[in-house]
C-alpha cells in the first residue's frame, strides 16, 4: 500500500465518556512526541481496521488532523479489547525532524 494516510478530527470527549465514541464506530487516539503536548484525536474505526491490515511494522504514516498541517507519525501502541481483539485506543508518536 503506497498511500499510508490517516485522517483524524480533534477530540473533545475524554475520560470514561469515550465509550460512547466507540459505540458510534469512532476510535479515540492521542498524538504525542518530544517537546509536544499530548493531543486527543478521533478517527473512523472501520477505516483504521482496513488500513491496519496492510501496515508493515513501524510504518511511517501521514496523519491529517482537520484544521491542522499534516504530520509524520508511527503507531506507538494499540490497545485492544481482550476478548475480540478490536482496537480500542491508539497512541501515535510524532516524528520530529531537526
């Protein structure tokens, strides 16, 4: 897969209320990195599951957050439901260039 791009939106719902987002098919995630403040985002769970099938380990992705410039990230951690294996939360690590 040549185009490794994920589109996300800023997330305002945090804490235990993200359970409602998951029921709607939205996958909560956070973006963090060196000298960056953690930013909560959300993306479509179905779109991510389709993309995840074709991702090599430690693939560099382009993350486009609505209203912001695109950034290069890697998936640092994927939390999954223990029974189904479905992703429940993502952590993106932003790649910083000097």
